[in-house]
């Protein structure tokens, strides 16, 4: 099940800023199954996330100057995606994922070639 709701929220923007500041290592998702992802022209932060299987809520904020999206895929198959997110905006992505290793990437233009991707490890 995928749900997308674009919105702006000062709380979410502040939370996403914290996610960018702590981008070293793997981010572990808390029991509330919610986490933040920050996008720029050259990065998805955090770049490594570990989360339990099931429904996740991901708040995606675009800190870049261009529009970006966030696509969660496995073996080249898209499992969840946002619409393009304009600069300065936040989108909420709800994804139900089975255990496995997924890629988180912006797929607009050559974003992946510029390094806009990360890994999402879903545990059983």
C-alpha cells in the first residue's frame, strides 16, 4: 500500500535537518516505524537505514535547489515512490515492505549518477 501526501510542516523540516546532521553509520528506525529522509542534489540522508518489516512512514524533505523524488526499489522493481518534491517541500511516503535489502534513490534526471541513493535494510 502506498500513500503520498505532500505538505509543509516546521516540525518535520526540523526533524529532517537532524537526520542530515547525523548522517554517519546506519540509522535504526524506532518502534513507531517513522523516519525522515533529506534530499539534496548530491545526497540522500541518511544513506543507510535499518527498519522492521511492515508499514513505514517516511517523511521526505527536499533541501535541494531542484525537484527530487524518493523511490524505494528492490532488484530494479519500484515498491514505493513519492511524486517529484519541489525545493523546500516535504512529502509523506507510506510503504509496506517485506524483509530484504532495498535501494532508496532519487530517480529524476541523473540523480543516481550524482550519488543520490541509499540503502534500506528491512529486517524480519
